């Protein structure tokens, strides 16, 4: 009981102040306005906008397929052709050539065509490849012929490096550097 009476005396939200904040603003009583705002609780979770009623979550999970069925949507648009027999289905140039754009839009809405011709992430268009350096073109051809695993193994192999000879040359340079500076 005491906690309820204490809570009723606490100033938690602006609604408890009524129109007093508004009157302070219009009558230029800045000190009263600041005092009233400072008396409000600093716990954001106590504000009324965070005490909204919680909705009950449905036990049934909604999947994309169930939503498509509910809203009578067509099948999901595929990313690429599954086999080569679908090439004729993929081509829609004859509709564009005969100015049947409305037919094209309708057929695309009813049964969406695949977005791409092939499902090859490593494919680079020949016009793009021809604008690269010869080394890049050669690496692409090697990767295409040999497969990714062999190329990755080749890049992971380290070149032979004589660390001791390199350290000795650095040491020699450091020792001779002060001698060369005094001679000049």
C-alpha cells in the first residue's frame, strides 16, 4: 500500500503536470519550466510510451511460402536458369520487338522470369574482361581452366626468401650509414 502512495506522489511523466508546462512557456517563466522538467524521473522506461500493451505473438510461424499462398502471389522469382531447355522461356526480345510491352509486363507478373542467364558468380562479361590488363585476362583464363582450388594453392605458396642474408644486409647498412655521413 505504501509503495502505491509513494508512486502516486512521484512525478513520472509530463501528463501529471497537466498544462503547467505550457503556461510556463507562454508566460516566460523559464525557471519554473526547468524545475518541473527536472522533477520528472530520469528513467526513460517509466514514460508512458514505453508502457504500451504487448501484442500476443502467434504460435504459427509465417514463412514466405505461406504468405505467397495466402495472398495468392506467383512463385518466387528465380535468380538464374535451372537448365538449358529454359533458354527460349528466358528470351523476351520478340515481345519487345513487336511492341507488346503490356504483354511482357503481364507475363512477368504472372510467372516471373529468372533474373540472370547463368548462375556463375565468377563470370565476367567479355567486354569487361577485354578492358582489363593482359595479366588480369590471363589469370582469369587460368582460373577458369584450372578451377579455384589450384589457383588458391598457387597463391598461398610463398616465394623463397633468405631472411638471414636480408638481416645481414640491413645490419651492414645501419653500421655503414654513420660512416658515410661523416665522410660527406
